[in-house]
C-alpha cells in the first residue's frame, strides 16, 4: 500500500532520521511527542481514467508538517524532507513512484504549544498495484 511504503521511506531516510529519529506520524502529532517530528496526511487523490479503462495512475497530494521546538530545527527538518522527496522517481517499497513535486512550503507557529512548524505539500504520481 502506498501510504505504508511512504511512511517506511521517510523513516528510512538518513537525513530525516538524523533529526527526527523515526518520529514520523500519520494525521496528528501525538500528545507530548518528542520533537522534532514529521506528521503527514493525504489531502487528495485522483485516479485518472480513459474511455477504455482506468489508467492505474494515481496522483496524490500529501501535506507534511515538520515540527520542532525552535524555528531553525523545523527548517532543517523540512529541508531534509524536501531533499528526500522532491524529484524522487523509482521504487518506494512496492510502490512505483513516477514523480514527486513540491507544490507549497510555508511556516506556522503554535503559540499555545510553543511548536514551530514548516509545512510542505507534495504532489506524488504513482502506479497502483
């Protein structure tokens, strides 16, 4: 499944692991989580079709948040994530990735939790198994 392969890919990347140490979570940052960490969620997915058949192509939009206790670490982690994903094509576990494209990057700060976030959105084209 693409999401499982995506998670394993992020957790195995040496650059991401150097800062987040495997702290990659779906949907939400766990309460009292150790920082820095990466949270991802799928925003949308499209499965183009032709008049003859489905194409087996999928294009998903994933939103990743790189959270840290300070701005510098949030930006460093987001750079590691960007380097791992942007332009990637090839095998991601059992999923064939055709291309990964950065569509948006921005910063937020949650004053109530004192967490700095850098948000990245990637369009990921892949083949369905």
